[in-house]
C-alpha cells in the first residue's frame, strides 16, 4: 500500500459542534493535522476582532479548516463516489486542498495585510511549497503533489471541479464558515440545510452543479450568507476594533521607521517593519504574540501607541457616523486641520472604513469577473444559472451593497478641558454635538 | 481619504479613457508589479490576475459620481468605457497624490495595447517566479482557450522588459 492510500488502523474523530464529528481515516490527512504549521492555526481566531462584539466568537482557523475538510470528505466519499464526472484519483488532492486552504492566515490577517502589504494566500503557497513539515508530508505522496495542492488553492489548477469544491460561490469553505460563525457568535441567521445541499451536488468537468430539486436549500444558503455579512462580518463595533488594531500596527511601524527606541524591543515585528518577513518570521507570529506586544506597548512613551493599545485591550473603541463620500468628502477634508488644531492626530483618530458585499453574482459573457455562477441541473439534464430559476436570488443578484463609516474617538471630543471651541466645531461637523 | 480610490482615478486620468473592465484590471496589476504603489490584492481568475477590491473601487467611484461609465453593446457582450467626471477631477486634486511621473508613461503605453495582449502580459507576471520555459507551459495550461502563440508570448516578455526599463525597475 502506498502512502497516498494508506489508512489508519482505526478511524480518528474530532468532536465538532457544527458537523458533530470530523472523521479521519487517511494517514496523509492525519499527518498533515499533526504538523506544526497546521497546529499553529489553533492560535489564530477565525473571526479576528469579532469576539469584541460577539463574545462567543473565539473559534479558531484550526476548527474551520477541519470543518472544510469534513465537508469535502462527505461530498467526495458519500455523494460523488462512483458518479460520472468524478475522478476518484482526485480524492486525496481535494481533501488536502480543503484542509490546507487557509494555512497562510496570520493573526488578525486583515489588519496585518493592510499595514505590512502581505497576502496570506502567498504564505499558504510558501508553506505548502517551502521547507516545512506540511511540505514533507505532501512530498511523501509524490514529489509533484505539493505543487498540485498549491495550484488548487491558488485556483491555477486545471482541475476545475476540485477548485470549485473549495472556491466558488457555494463551496465547502463558505458553507463551513457560515454555519460555524453563526454557531459561535450565537446569531440565529446563518443556518441552512447543508446536508440537503450536499445530497443534491453533482460533479461535472467544469464545476460542481446542483439538482434543481435542491434549489430552495441553495436559496436559503445565499440568504444566510447575505445576513451574516451585514449582521456579523461587517458589524460596526468589530470594524471599530479592526480600525484601532490597524492603527496600532501602523503607529508601531512609523515609530520604527523614525528610529523610536521602544522600551520593549518588538523583535517579532522587526522584519515586518522592514518589509521583508521570511516564512520563519511569519510562522512565529500568532495572536498570543501580537496581544503580548499590545500589552507591553501600553507602557511605551509614545502617547498614541500607548493609547491605541489601551483602547484595543480594554475595548474603549471609536464611535462612528454614517458617511457618504460623495456628499461629505469636503467635510472630511475640513475635519483634518480641526483635529490637528485640537491636538488629536487625524492619521490615527479619524478613519473612514468601508465594507462591501455582493451576495451573489451571475456570469456575464465577455466581462471580467471572478465569480463562477451556481448552475442547476434540470430534470432534462440542461443547466440553468440559479438566478434565472430563483426569483429570490434574482432579486439580490449582481447588487452590491456598500457601507461607509467614519470612526472617531468620542471620549477625546467629549473632554472639553482643552481646545473646547475646536472640539465643539468638530462635533458640529460630525453631527454629534447633541451627544457629547 | 479613499487614497486607493484616488490612485485608480489617477490611472484613468493618465490614460485619458480606458475601454474595458478587463483592460483596467490588467493595467493596474501590471503597474503594481512594476512597483508602483497600488495595494489591491489580486488572485488568478478566468482572464488572469483579477482584483475584487479593484472592481469594488471602480463601482464606488462610479456611484460617487467621480467616474463616468458608458456601457456599450459590442457583438455578443457589453463593454465599459471609463473616464473622469469634473467631480472626479476635483476629488483627485484635493487628494494631492505624490505619484512618480513614470507611472503615467507606463499607463499610457499599456492603454495602447489590446486587452488580450495585456491579459497575456499580466499572466506572465503572475507566474514570474517560475523558470521562463515553465511559464510557456503554464500559459498553455491556464490560458488554453486563448491559444497564445509562442511569438505572442515572446513579444509579451519583450514588452515586460520595455515597461520595466520605462519604470526603471
């Protein structure tokens, strides 16, 4: 028996609140889970700063990755096996890509990527292809196997069906995170009938398609996704924490660039400040490390860094107003000198944050787009794009919703012991004079 | 405010007008790869490197009234033309960008190329960590439907070198 087909003597299971159990029988999968790069995902939260709004949202990328693996495992072994269109030799590739798809995520990825110009997807590739334990395990399958897994995750593989299992408008990644995030945040939306959806999935050369009879379960999934984005992922309070987190990293970087002498040498951040983190540096970072620095930076001499860290750790977040850039951008420009006059640095304390989501998009021939449409397979075996059959999905198809918020430190503006007139002027412009 | 949006406006103003969403995507990706300060994240999609963030910024710029979008029927598909509105000009002036003038020259050069050719150029850049001979194989694999010839790929490599010289990379 080759390593690729080797089975464990007994099936291993992980107890999971979303899928009840995650089942592992393949030696390769078991070995991948045991690598240090995969175990690191235990120390990275799936939802970043959302736990400051929904206190239950402490679940890790480790749990999500196992969940995505379990969904793909059930699809390929229970639904696709033996069906026309499914190549059994792609089984292990699909399982490994599902398990490893988020491997390159770092702590608070969004803020890190923004400030340090990083891309977690590139780190996923680097971990799979580099000198790592994950690479050693994958290479034991076949010397080209790491590259094949990396290509599926990067969507540059010619195995389109496998890619669509992990990355499309209805894929194992999204199905797991919606259910898992709904469970851990405790919200009532976000639930849909995943077992029904899996039962109606069918393999084709280009992508996974869905039997028409399962359309209502797919509709429910699309609506759940829509609700989760606006109720959980784009929650204004989580965004406020994210804004502060981003500004902490930005401030620390600026201080480093200006030769500031940190009381606590930020060893783990140095290569990030210098713009050239190695894979080794990247893998050393997790949330515990980042939060340790935020803790000690509260004792720094720099007032801004100190204040922002205190705000983040103690949840003294910024307040916000709704903001329309088209009609209010001149107001924003007026606020900048007023903030400076009031002694509040607008680079760190006046932040425009935008969120946007396109709940479902259909493919328009000849147009550039990233979204493969969801195809239904009709009783006569024809394919029909989902929004042509579903009025509910049609109603939200191609409609992007964007939301802009302007964040500011209400407490600093409330304190009128200094710069009273200027602060009143700022509050007037923000339309919050009656509040603070 | 909206600094990344302003950089997109700058690119469109530099080119006077950009015809085609695909072309705009590829121009920004190539500019980014030439080390100009575009920060959008790109992944690999149907037509090569593509940024959802950039699509979003363009849609917002249209909604904000800073960009004029003209939709034209072109055979079996729609094509979009983009240029700045007066409000877009004003917004760009308020966001005094400190941009390297070589960017404008590169953007104008790219704007004169076809979107098919820019798709090839950007795809080569996307895989530029591979050895050159493997890039030819990769193009055949991921861009099979486009049927790029060896001559076209050679020409794209030469074009990349000329752009790099123009950008002083």
